[in-house]
């Protein structure tokens, strides 16, 4: 019976929008329709929780003048309806947590339709029950009560508009028809006002429903955008991790041939007696320098993006660090006929920062300045600015056009003038600078004028309370041009532990050109066998990644224990090896391939001068 009545109510047209809005919107997912259904459900539960009090009040008001058992039974019926609504609420919550959204809609939408139909009919029942003893006061009061209930539901029950329409048709529209009987003498005046209220409430219900749909659509659209963003972000992070994993894994193998080429070029340059080959050798050396620059810049960028490079804020003596950086670039500036100056304050300049990141910023800025300054010079300075130290790199180079200044920090960006000046760079230096500055929570600023030069500066907080650490500069990732010192013969004995045949042959050729008595071993067994044969090296250079899973650092410590007067260092193409990090923490020298040949020459010169050289 209720189902038939509900179908009949559905056929009552109230507006053109009814045919489309009475059904759930097709462009909203079932999950969001369940969310709208829950809003309507909560309003129904609230309405049933208030109706026992309203029904009791109406029954008492009517019983002042008339006796009606039916009104009492009607009030009891709403008390039972309240208990039933609580039971249904628990069942709804259980199904919402366990059922699929579409199954939830198929099960509960018809149930709520029936409940709304019954609730609407029950609200009109007092008009029929009190008809024999019609009271103007009670009838008017009950019309006001029903109007208030309908108005409240028009605001809160319209998320599921079809349910509200059934309730509205069965309650207020039926009450409108009954107004002719309820007010036999005054219906000419009262019914038009009731009709005005009818259309006003229905239009309000339509607007409220559209508002709910708009909010749900926005929420669903935001959720989809968030999911798409998360997918894109995860894909980007996965690509970044894959790239960093590749660079980390392939770094050692990529650096091996470059390392070998570096040594072979120096050996060939020493043995070359043909002046016509000298320009070709210079070009080859420059190409290797460019390759070294590319490898180091790529790995610096990769380490920063993947978070491998840790932050260690300490008190850093800026005078010491900047002087050592200037020393590194003096040969390069001299070869380019440029003036390289350093300005530091007389007072100790101590900053709270990470020494490694600071070094990366200054090294890249200095390399960039020297590369793009065809004449004049470069000034590296530190000055106090309030509570911070300002570090500046100024040059008299080609400058940067104003329209390009916002793009120079992008990876691989180089403007046209830069390619004409120097083709060695790959546009990664300033990208590394920007990322290092971001990690240090500072900002690198610049001022440049095309054809007149560029000034970069950034600021670091002053630390006047802590003792500064000594921050010696690690081997420069930008090796200077070849030096005449490389022509000095060394002598001495050297043991090299290297398992790559190509690199081993390059070591052998280079050491022969310096007249160093060299033995090559590929593992611990060969190294110990050389010692048993009577070879006593003055110095040991050991690679970390050896075949058969051996650790070069463990082997170096074993060899130095057996040769207490010898010196040793690690030479490896790996950057994130725990063994190499441990070696650095314990004070061992660690060189990353491709190693600057001039550094190796200077290191062996110092070591061989410090050891006794018994006859072999």
C-alpha cells in the first residue's frame, strides 16, 4: 500500500525540474550519493527524535476541550517511530561501513522513500482525526507546526531531493488540499497563502539541493585533482629515485674510463716530442676537464635532489675556507690572464652553516665567474651586513641580460653568449648553487649588466659564540690546467690495488712517466703476495669496490698495519659507500674518480719526501 502511494505521489508535478532532480544525479559517484543520503538520514533521525514531544504537546492541547483516543494513539505511534528510527540508524551505519556504495544506494534509497512517505502522511493525520470536532485554534496551531517542520526539512533533507519531495507531497501538499475542509468558512483567504508558502518552500528546496550538489561536485573534483596530483607526484619522485639510483649505481663504472683517460693523457703529454700534436693534446685535456665537470655537477645535483647530502650546521671560519678556494683557482685564473682577488675583514668571520654546501656554492660561483670573464678579473669577498656575513663573487665578464636572469638557475640552461665564450660547461653549476642555497635557507641574489659583469651574493648568520671548525677544501671538482710541476720525476715505490684492467694499465703508464716503481694488484691475495715477494711500497692507493665482494678500505687498513711506515689513501668512483664515509671519519684520505692528476703528483711528492727509502 505504501509503495503504491509513493508511486502515486511521484506523479504529482510541482515544477519542471522535478523529473530530473527527483533521481540521483548521474555525474556524481555512488560514494558521494551515499554521503548525500547520510545528510538526509541524519535529518530524518533528528525529526523523529523531536516528534514524540511535538505529538504529546499537540494531544494535550487538543484534549483541553475534546477527548480523542485516536490522538493519543497517534502520539504513541510517533514514540514507536522514534524507537524504530534509532534501530534503523544503527543498521544504516553498519551497512555504510560494510557495503559497496551502489549496493548501499539500492538498499536504502527505497527505504527512506517509504519512511518519508509515512512521516508526511502522519503529519497530516491530526487534520483528519480532529475533523469531527474541528477547532480553529488547534487547526491553525497544527498548520504552523507542519509548516515549521517542512521548512526545516527543506533546508536539511534536500541533499536527496527525491526523499524530500515525497515527504513534501505527503505532508504539506496534502495539508493544502485539506485546508478547504479545515477552514470551511475562511479557505478562500487561507488556501492562497498556503499555496504561496508551498511554492516558496519548494523553490527553496530546489536551491538547497543544487547547493548540496555543487558542494559535492567540487569536493569530488578536488579529490580527483588531489589523486591526480598524488599520482603525478609519486611518478615524479619514482623517476627521481630511479635516476638517482642509476647515477649512484653507474657512477663507479662511468668514472673508470674517464679516470683512465685522464691519466693516459698526462702520460702521453709527458712523452710527446712532436710539437704539432701539442694542440690536439690540449684539446683532449680540455674535453676531459669538461667531462669531469659534467660528472661532478650531475652527481652534486643528484645528491641534493635525493637528500643524500646531509646538513651539518657548524661554526665555519670563512677566511680559512675562502682562502683555500682562491688557492684552488689561482692556476686557472693565471692561465686565463685574469686577476683573482680576495677581500676578507680583519675581524674573524665565523658563520653558522654547513661547510660542504657553502663550499659547493662558492666553488660553482667562482668557476662560473672565471669561465665567462674573458678579461679583467674576479673578486671573492666577505663583508658584515648587520647580523649576517655577506659573501660576494664579482666578475668583469660578459654579464647576463635582464630577461634571462630569471632562468639562469634552471638545469642545463646556458645563454648564447656563454656558448661563444666557453663550451666546457653544461649549465648545471648555478642549478647546484640554487639547491644548496635552498638547503641552507638562504637566497643567492645577483645583479648583472650585459657586457660589464655580474655580481652574486648571499648571506649567512653570524656565529660569534662558537669556536670555528677548520674546513679544508676537498679536492676540487674542477681541476686546473696542466702544470709544469707534473714534469718533475718522483721515484719511490707505489702499490695500487685496482681490479679494472683499463684503469690499471693507465696507472702503470702514468707512474712509469714519473719513474715511480709501481705494482698493480686486483685483490687482497695478490697484494699480500707482492709483500711476501719482498716489495715494500712507500705509498698505497686502493680502490674500494673490488671483485669477489672485497672491501678496499679493509684491505688498505690491513696493508698499512703490515707497512707501518707507508702512507695510504682510497681512490674510488663511489660517492655514497658506507666504507668510504667511515674512512673519511677515521681520517683517511679519500679521492673520488676521476682524480686530478696534479693532486696525485703533489700527494706522492710529499709522501715520498717523508719516508725512508731502503734499497729494494
